[in-house]
């Protein structure tokens, strides 16, 4: 099987895998980075959201052979110590219930706030609509994205 | 005369202590049954024995308290709320309390959890008793050290004080406390003195969740473990005839293929390869029976409702007579589809079956039952089987069933390897244990403008409502009242789904009362309040809802929601319900966008007794309501020839954030024992929305999901 060189959270990793293997499973099974979650496998639920060169992307649809030499960021690398404004906001608002989808939610929120750090509620709801939370902690996700935006604005 | 030992509540048999080798006091306790006489907490903190104790409290000599709770979290927040009860009575600062998951214990043990929104209700007394007992031991130790009476000492935030102004930290007396007798009959705090209960406390696992640390069954792995992807019969009623694994074996990385029963597992060193191997399997399926479709179920259930073959669950007065002596009979039928649970974390389980033992690890709500089922399946001694629970990525009832754990055990036994079964979303949605499709027919007899009789008939797939459900409102409020049930036996597997039965029954009844009010031309709130008056002072012990508490949540909801004074273009719908020991009223605000209803807001009033953790409680309430709204609006699951039509989120619709109402929660202030919140806010949500849709569009909905069925309905003329 071919070997791929991946740049994940600023570190290089070489992985031997079938070229079709989705990045999701490379992260989870080959590299033991299990923060990125499997939910649907068809890009519909957003649990597997990572950043690819800074853009929120569904890692379940991303073949490992396509992402060499690109900057991959996962929830483990969003910050070193869970200090990213989005992570801080998620804690303050106490968003999670079961918590399973939240890494994907936070990765979507972080990428969205990079593009728009002063979003309206409507823009937040639109931007986050690709991520399903089965526990329906949606009111808090909305609040947490808003809070994260204000944190980003305070520091910038 | 023989000495009769009364079975009084003895703390001694529930709590045992030890002095830790590394310093500190360890308290082991059992919540719902006495400890075994020989049980003793270890002196080594790494050897916590959850077989003998439900949980442990460690008080270190620096005063830091650690609660070792073996119960992982399913999402309802009990892993935070239950330790709060202990910490309150122990009288410590919450900031000095750590909650730790019990260390993975490879020895044989099985843990217990409560379900059905009952954890806090059942744990309320024993958990506080435990905290209070531990506090008393520390006080007794300090009093002895000072040479004063324990009754003269007080505690605050982890310190003990005496009348002379002396002060000792809990940590300073742990050694002495460990040597003391466990006190009995300790005094609990007056609720007005609570400092932790009633405060907003963050989820105790929050740091791990936001950092993406491994917590869930899906994240669990062991050295040498193989992942298994299982091909199951594609339809209920089909069996495996033959299969060809030539292509699957050619998939690089596939380790082995295991046939068990009507299923075939493909094993590999990573999940993707196992799934790829499964897709390469070719199987022939046969069926010697008729395969069921949703149209067949609809027909069968209506036949049951039209028929005479019912079991009567409750009967008051004379329903027959009431329906003979009438001015008018109003009869309506309400219909719901099957529903899959769709936990975000698909089903998965680890099993390692060896000649010595059977080790199971994964997300399961019923470890004891699962251990028993695995022991029976593998014909092993129960004491060889251990079940370790992980945090769960949602439950909603699905993880009460251990079918996936049985699969893992069976595959591991054949493969002679540690194996983790992982479901794809398609597997998860098509090998479900679904909320059964149900139809209710409700009839009311009307005489001189009054409801004289109420007849509820349930036709359900596989099983019927149970327990006290037939005694929920309006039982006791109408003189002639009867609940009849019938079921159709299907090959499609069904089971508990968040708020079983009431999740749809509440929609049917609360829609029916709304329509009754319209027909009788009375106020829809007043109609409910008038009925409740008749229940007051009831001596019927089966009636566990409180008419006073239900009346109160209704009145507060009217006030808080601005009922009757909504802005132009905002249409309101009302619903109130009691289940899982909690009283709830909800008002939905609906607007029309492009003629389609959009739920903007739900005002919710909850009487759940004392609110242990408002922050967590509100999360449950918001989630329950949005879940209820989402499934009532969109949840549509049907079968064609035994096979689910939808298998993933591209065609099966779950509510998303842009479709979500804002939930405004109000608690009824209370000093009575708390009740659960995982389920009771879901059932009223559907009727609140449909009653609002009626107000908005003039369309009365009898069938879920609303969006699908609204297309079929026509607005009544005039």
C-alpha cells in the first residue's frame, strides 16, 4: 500500500493506507486522533469536520491521496490547550449534552468565524446548518458562536 | 420472645470506609442496596472495586474531594448532577470537587445505572445521605480531637468549626475519621441552606469534550484489536441463503470473514477496510414469508382500531352507557410512523472472548442485562463476563438494547480475536430497534355541552403502553373513562424511544382537547383547567400526576408566553402534559413563511421539583423540546418489503439549527424532591406545534410528520 505524507496540526505524519481511505479513518484508526467523529460517512452530519488549508471540510469524503501537502487541522490542533475562543465559548455556555457532535460543530464554527467575525444570528444559523446535533443543543450552539465572535473581537 | 430486626435504613450497611495508603479517607457506598458484609473499600486508590460499591468518595489530606463515579454519561447530565448532591451535604466548595470516571477495571464487575429519567429522582435521598454521613464522620473526628461535643461543631466549605472559634480543614481529620464508626441517622440540610444544589454547574466532562479527547465507545481501542463491519439481512423477514466472499477477500487488509447466524462480518485492522470488504461481499437472501410494508401496517392498525379485540388498561364508570346517552360523539384518529433513534455515535461494541473470560467494552445503558445475555449466548458462566461502559454519543432508548454487544461477542468468539463491531449510519438506521408505528383513536361523548365519556384506543406494533401511562391525564377527570390497547406482531424490531408511548400519545390527546374546545366553543385553556378541578382530592393511588401542579404550570405558561396577546402574524399553540413524574406546559409560536409553518419559539414551564443544576436542566429541556418539534415536523420512517426506505441523512431528515425554535424555560419554584428531565419536555412539543399550525393555517393535523402530511391536507372551507 502507498505511503502518504500528511501535515496535521503542524506536524508531519507518514501513513500507509489504501488511496481511497477517507482522511477521517486515517486520523481515527491509523493516527489515533479520535477527536474527529464518524457520524454518517456521506458528508451530511458534519461530525467529521476538519480544516483543510483553513476551510471547514468533511473528512469522511476526503480521500487520503488528495490531501498530501495540505494543512490539516483537527479538534486536537485547534489550540494546544483548548484555549481557542470557540472552545472557550463552548465551555462557558456549557453546550454539550452527549457531546459526540461537538468537535465537528466547533470546527465549523471556528472556520466560519475566520470569515465572518461579526455574524448575525441568521448568519450563524445558516453557517451551522450543516452540522447535526441529535441532542438538539442548538440554542446553545447559536449562543456559543455568538460569544466566540465577541471573544475574537475583543482580542483582535 | 424473639428479637425482630426491623428493616430500617441503616447507613452502616450502605457505607464503608478505609484509610488510603497514600493518605486520605476513602468512602465506598452503595445506593440502592446494602453492601455485602465482607465488602471493604481498598486502601490502594488504583484498586477501586465497583463490584461491591456503586461509587467512592475520596477526601485527600489537602481537603480535595474526588468522587469516583462509575456511571458514564449518556447526555442527560447525571454525571454532573449526582455528584452535586453528595457535595452539597458534604458541605464543600464545588471548585474543590473532582469527578473521575472509575478506572478501567479488567476484573469481573458489572455496573448499575438507572434509566427513564429516574436517576436524580431515585438518587436524591441516598446520595445526600451519603454526603451527610461523610460530613458527620469528619465532624465527629474533629470534635474528638478538640474534646468537644460534635453537636457544637459546624461546617462550611470544607472546614469544621467549634464554639471556641477553632477551625480544622476536612483534610486534617481524614485519618481519624477513617477509624471511626459510620454514624447513623444523620441530618440533611434544609433546602434553603443549599449552596451547590440550584447553582449552574458545568458538565464535568466539558474539558475533555472541547479538546476532542477519547471518551466514547467509538474511540476505544486495544492492542491487536480488529474492526468488524457486519452485513445483515437487508430486510426484516429475510434470511441468508448463500454468500460469496471471493471479492471481499481480495480487498487489501481484510483479515478474516466470519459468518454467524444470518450475518457476515468482515474483519480488518481499520474501520474503512472492514467497511470496504463488507461492500465487496455478495449475498443471496431468501424469504419464505410475506415482507411487511408501511401500507400493510397502516391497514392492520386501522383494522385493530375498528375491531373489538382489546385489552382494557383502565376503565372508570360505564363507557358504553355514556356513549349511548349523548348529544354528540367526537371521534378522531391520530397516526405516527416508526422512528429510528439515530444516536450521533453509531452503535458499536468491543468484545474479547477468550477461554478465561469475556470482556465487553462500549456504550450501553444496561450492562447487567447485556452481561447476562452474552453469558447465555456463549454458554458461559456469568461471573466470567464483564461489561465496561464508555461515555455514550446519545442514547434515546437505543442503547438499552445490547444486540450490538452480542454481535461483537459472537464474532470475537469465532475469530478468536479482540473485535470491535462498528455500525455505519446505514447499518444503524436499518438494523434499528425502532419506536413502533402507533395509531390512537380517541372518542368523547358530549351531553349538554359537557364531556361525559372518554375512550382511548391504542393500536401499536409489537407492544402497548405500560405501567401507569393509562392513568395519566385525563384519567380521573372524566367520569366514564376507558383505555383499550391492541397490538400487531411484526418482524420489525421495536423498543423504547425517548419517552416511550407518551412521545406520541401526548400529541394525540393534547390535539384532541384543543379540537374539543373548538367544537364545544369553550376556551381551550379553561377546558383543561376545568377537567383538572375534578381530579383534585382524588384517592386513586394510580393517579400520580398532581392536578394542582399541572394547573399551576398551565397558568404560568399562559402568563409567560403572552398567550392570547401574540404579535400579528404569530400563531400560538398550547399543550400540557405529565410524564416521568414531571409536569410541563408548552406554548409554541409559529409564523408562516411562504405559507409553510416555522416554529419560532417555544415557551416552556416545568415543575420538576427542586432544580439540581439549572444549567444542565435547561439543556435537557431545550433539547427535549427541539427533539419533539423536529420529529413531529420531519421524522418520517417507512418500510417497503421489510426494508427501510431511508438509511442515511441524505434522505432521512433530522431537525437542524436553522429550523430550531428558541426555547424559553421557566421553572416552578419548589422545595419538593426533584424529578427527571431527560424525557418529559419532549411529549408536549408536537401538540403545541400542531395546535399552533391549526391557528395559523386552519389545518388540523392528525398525522406525523407534519411537513409530509400538510401537503396532503386541505384547508377547510370558510
